[in-house]
């Protein structure tokens, strides 16, 4: 199986974007996808919504998969391969997760995952504020990404977006940067096509 890790700080809109991406990728082909949702609390909020949209969802509660639930993540991925054999898994870690820790865990212990694509979602509206506040999590989620989606662009001016893109590029010089709006659908086709390259 191939895995897309969709990272982003709390409130960035991961689930909204995730739903649109999986719908688009699953439409008109025979690919089977599973969404693996990591909630830090004891009750899943987003998973029930995703299932109501016809998507297969598995949830991991009561901890973060980059630390307390690392073993559960490996076990879950192995079980998914045995019971469902998905073509792809979309992993949505909690907003507090450190992607490099997750990547290291999968590299060492999870051989059923052939390839991982890290997509980091950057909240255009709050990025500058979070940087000024010295939030290391924001940087940690951008550094390992191959694709960076700057979201909520409908709320920003062209000048502001250009400034954010430049700041993101300083953190990660090599990633593909795509500016999107999940609400208006702006550039979602471009992002979907880029992620879909995993299966071509």
C-alpha cells in the first residue's frame, strides 16, 4: 500500500481538504482508499463525518501516533493490509504530531507501506502569527513535506500569499507548493493530480 500523510497545525482544515482529495482520487477508478484518523482525545469527531460520506475510516484514540500510539499505528496498518488490502491510506495525524517521528516508525517497523507522501497544510490566515509565536510544531510539519498546500487563500491578498509562500520556501526549499481553497475548490484539481502521481 501507499500512504499519504496529511499534516497541519490544529484548525488548519485538514479534514475538509482530506475529504475532497479522497473523493476526487476515488472517483472513476478502482482504487481502494482508507482514511486513518488520529484523535488525541477519547472521542473521534471527524471520523463519523467521513464515514457518513461513504469513506472507510479507522480511528486511533487517546494519544498521538508519533509517540504513545506508534505501535498501534503499525498494527493497524498491518491489519488493514491483511483484511482490506487498500491501494492507499490517507493518514491524518493529530495537529500536534511530529511527522518525522511517524516516518521513522513506519520505516523501521511497517514494511507493508511501500511509499509515503507527506502533504503539509499551511493555514494562510494564521501562518505569520504562528511563526511569530515561535511554534516549532509548524516548522516540524513543513520540513519533511514533499507537497505543501497553502490553504484558505480566499481570505488573503495576492501580496500576502506571495509573502507566505516565500516564508514557507525558506523552511522547505524543495517541496511543491500549491495554493488552495477547500471551500471554493481553488486548485484542488492540481493538488489531487500531484497526490495521484503516487498511483501512476
